[in-house]
């Protein structure tokens, strides 16, 4: 498309954005003055002029967008800076003198930015409290674009097969969507009635992602860890390093998700999952200790190492004092006679002295 624009404008390879924009404006001007030329391009590429107009608009709003993003870089959510609100109002007024499309695109690009979108919505909301500042139709357009982006990002969080998701990367996508949802709900007020259903759908999708996919992935990691523990002492080995780390990574993500569940009003679901995982893993550790207690020294050491690693993972979601009985029971069955200091004996057992041949 750019080749066609530059060719029709009689220009070679442009040196900068300004040259590109000049060529684009020249071609748009010619299309207005020469309907035959406009029809010729449209026959070859039906969307040519619509796309060209959007590019022209994007270049025109580029500097205002960058200026506002710089102002918003250090903004505190829910506390719009009066100077930034004034700057936003000035840009909206100046762009509105050209056409409404420029205002729509300007505000949409601000609201869709992943790093400053939430603060931009706060600014837009503050400015929109003056009904004459931003047309209702523009608000609908801006919020619709923001909601669409959040829905797409949230759905992409779990786009692989069940049991394969990187839970922390999934949260990286879901957390901004939840934060923006809160901002959209407060900013939208009664001003975006046509998007109210989409906001509700976004909220429902986030609930489903957390309850079904996220918690389901955590449960799958706990089940896989149970199989790993069951293999110790039964000829199944201790698993790879990645296998042993999987539970810790899953529980780390679960601990991180607490604020997200709270923000979406689903803290009860989070607490139930914590209780379920704690009960399941505790039962698995008791079974491991009973099974390996009469095994050889190497197997007992592997079982105790797995117990310590598992309890360390559980510390991410449970208080340490709740896990100490499991550690004491595991060590009494797998490592020591229970007559000395638990932690000292445990450290000695997990770090045996080197044999004479290796000193």
C-alpha cells in the first residue's frame, strides 16, 4: 500500500514520518479532486481509501498520544492529575476542530495502551464529567475498543492444551484485564449503555478463566505432584528437576492470584482451593512417609527431600506453623530417632558428611 501511495505521489523511499505523511496527504487530496483516480484504486483494493484515511488520522494524533502517555507514565490510578486532565481537554478540543474521527482514535489509543490505559480511563472519566467535553458516541467507541482488547487478551491467557499453561504468564494477561475492568466499571457509569452487556460478559469471562482454567491448572499440578510422590519408593524415581519445581511454581502463582480473586469478588473460591491443595498435599506426604519408612537409606533420604521441597512450596499459600507437624512427622519416620533438635537433625540428615574417599 505504501508503495502505491509513494508511486502516485511521485516520491521515492521516504526519509522520515513527515515525508510519508506528506505523500499520503497528497494522494488523499488527489482522490478528492479526481473521482476517477479514487475509483481506480478502490477497484484494485476495496479498502484502500478507508485504510489510507485511518493512517492519516493515526499520524495526525501521534504527537498528542505520545504527549499524554508521557504525562501518564507516573500517574497514580484513581487520582487523575488536574494538569493531565487539562492537557487531555486541550487535545480533544484541538482534534475535534478537524473531525470526530481524530478524537475517537486519539482517545482509543490512550485507553488501549497496556501500560497507561487504566490511568487514561481515569482521565477520560474526569474530563467526561463535563457532558460537553466528549461526545457520548465517542465514549461508546473508546470503551468498546478497550473492552474488546481486554476480552481478547484474557482469552489468550490459556490458549494451549490443559495442563500446559504457564500460570504466571497467564496472570500477566488476566491481571491487567481485571484492573481495567474495575476502571471501566467506574469510568463508564451510565454513559455507555450499549457496552454494559459487554462489560458484564468480560467480567463473567474473567470469573470463568480463574475458576475453571486457572484453578484447574493448579489442581492438575497438585495431581501430578501426587503421582511423583507416589513413585518414590515404588520404583518410579524422584522425577526430573522440572517435575519437582512444577508444584512450587503453581502455588506461587496461586498465592499471587489472591488479590485478583479478591478484586473480582471471588476470594471464597481462592480460599477453597488453598484448603483443597493443603489437604491433598498433606495427605500425600503422610502416605509417602508411611510407605518409605521401612525402605533403604537412599529411598528414605529421597522421600525426606521430597517432603521438605513440597512443604517449602506449600509455604507460599499456608503459614509455616501449620506445616511444621508434617515436617516433624516426616523426619521422625524417615530421618531421625526424634530425640534431638528437629531442625539441626534435619539439616545434618539432608547434608550428610562426605565419605573418607571423597574428603
